[in-house]
């Protein structure tokens, strides 16, 4: 994977470092490499390797102009003492309390053992370290302003990763009133001298679209550049966010190998709750690097634009937007789908550019029939409405004695509704967040009393299930709120510029 270029054009090739530093391609496309899949990992050796060793190997393939020593240092810094599980992302069996286990066993890949109790930590503890090693791509003394829109979890994970990071500042926008109370407190109480947090009057798609416009605003870039500031992103549009997520698919496979559930070469099916398509795209990248993936299941909530796309070949965001108990999936414009379209179309930049132009101008696009068939050869999926999410949380607890959050519940529902792929020897459900980030929704689904206060609700949930709230979430109750700003969509560019002036 030597150079990267935009999904919409090959006119400008850049290094992996430059792609990480820049975040978004100049034409609004996402950075991709045409060498994806040219080198495969030997799955027979995975069982022998720790998470950190796998991270060095996988990331070294995808970011080749970082030296192996640099990657190893980033891995040590990111995962040295920031996660509360030795495996970083442990695999846990879903063992029935009663009755026989199914022929194809199911497992949960717990991605919430990092500092903010969400899967975004795996990548966002890594991205600042990768970014810090891109100074040679910028001018002397240049400062990076990270600008990120969040549907709930990315914001806090990015803030935690970039807080007080040398040479960086970060501004996070979230949809006001459309994230959980715990998620909002995690962001508004964030410590650090280089962070800014602002609510947005609108939904996540509004905020994400506004942030993309900020990146394409050349006049703003020139004004910031005159002050020594350049913009970059911590969203999954940044390849530096995507690459670290590829690792935990290999780590899950390695754990299944060590447990004797599978042997090297056996196919595994992965079910991924996703809105922006980054988490599941990482599974596709793992597949291209040689991981035996039987099928990738896209799990959506009531905002089921991805499900409809897989079934019809038409992506249409012109539909009602629903605020659900799984806010990190309340998305109608799925940015990372663009990378998947590029790869599965055989690298057809002209096609991708046309599809993205149609989405921007009309709100929809339809892919050629041959392309949607190739997509269906890799991806399938389903979706869960709010009643089904609650039922999934309850069923998982009653059947397996395992507590899941609403996002994971969408995946649980889809996994339960679909038969295993014929060649799948095991099924893995990616659990994207601790249930304690959404205590009210989980307690309600379990039929528990739901106190008005989220932290009292955490206590209720802990007592009823014999589990424990992560320390970093429980401690939020006593943390002072630092940020109360709220802005209109058309004010976000000015907000970033003001933040840059404060941090300069």
C-alpha cells in the first residue's frame, strides 16, 4: 500500500502520512490505496501473536511509509495502559443458560474496554500518535486543528485521544439533544487546554455535512493557514481512523484459534452495528488482507438506509430521520460507503464521483446492477426498530446472562434473524459500547425501575445484573461541565475559526 489517492480521482497521489495528516482528499473524496489486498497475512500464524503484535503487522501493511519502529511505538503508546483488558478487544462466548448450543457458535467481540467505553477508542487512541509522526508533511511550526462531527461516541473518544496532544487542537460538534445524557457529559466535561465542544441545532447528518463544507472552504483554509493552522479530521473518513480498526478482526480470529473453536482457514461471520460504515468497512479490509470472512452483516437501527441500499441498489437519504436509543447509528449519509463503492467497482473513480455528485444534488443514487451483486457477495444485513432493540436486550440477558447496549442489540437482532452463512464456523457480534453508556434504555428493556438520574440508573442496572459500571462513566457524576456552546449549522465554520484563534 504505497500511495493513496481520492476515491473520486487519481490526479494527486499522496503518502500514507499525508493521507493521515490531511484526513479528506482535496476534491471531497476519501483516501484509498489501489494496493489493498496485494499482500496477505498468513492466518496460520495469527494464534501465536498478541494484539500489539497483530497491530504492528496489520498497520505496517496499510501504512507502509511509517517505519516498523514508528508503528510499534504508536501501538505501545495507544494500548500500553489505556485499556482494562489484556486482549484489548476480548472475545466472549454467548453460552446459553439452558439447552444446547447451536451448531455455529456465537461470540461477542467486546470493543468497549478503552478510556471512553466505546469501540472508537481502539482507533482514536492510535490516531493522535500517527498524526504526531506526520510533522514532516507540514510546514515548520504548523498546528493541526482536528474538526469532527459526532453522533455520540466519536466525539468523546477523539477528545480523549487528542486532549493536550502536542501540535494539535480539536473541535467537536454533536447534535444537541440527540445523544445520550452520558455521552453528552463525557464531551462537555472533557479536560484539556486544546479542546472545544459545541452542540449543533440539527442532526448528525447536518453536522457531518457542515464539517465537510468546512474542509472544502478554501478561503477559511487560507485564513487559518496564515496563522499556521491546518485542518484534519478524526472521523472515520480519515484513513488513520480506519486502519487501526482492521486489527481487531484479526485479533478476534486469533482468539478463536487459540480457544480451539476454529482451525486456520475456517471462515467466520461478523455482524457489525454501523451507521457511517467505517467499522464494517474495516472488516472488508481485513478480508482483503486474507482473513477468512464468510460474510459481513450490516446491522442498522430504524434509520435503515444501508439495509434498503443492500436490498435495492438505490441509496436514498430522502426519508424521515429518527432519533433512537442507538444514537451513534442515527445516520442517513454513510460516508465510508464511498470507499466500499470504490473498491468493489474495481477502482472506478468516475463512477464514484458521479454517484457522490448525485447524492449531493438529488439525495440519492443507484449503482449498476453488476456492482450491487458484487456488494451482496460480501455484505448482507438487517435492521431493528425500537421495540426489537428492547426485545434483543432482554432476550440476550435472559438467554445468555449477558448485558448489551442498544447498538449491540441491533446486531444481536440481525444475527438472530439470519441463518449463519453456509461456510461460517463461528459468528462474531461486534459490541460497540458499554451498556452503561445507555443505562436508561438498557434498564427499561430489562423491565427495571428507571430513575430519572442516569447515574442512579447505573446503580440499578449494576445491582440487577451483577455487573459494574466502568469507573470513567461513574465518575462523570462529579465532573464539572466545561462546555455549553450551541450553534446553528451555518455558524460552524466561524466557530472553528474562533477556536483556532484561541488555541494559536
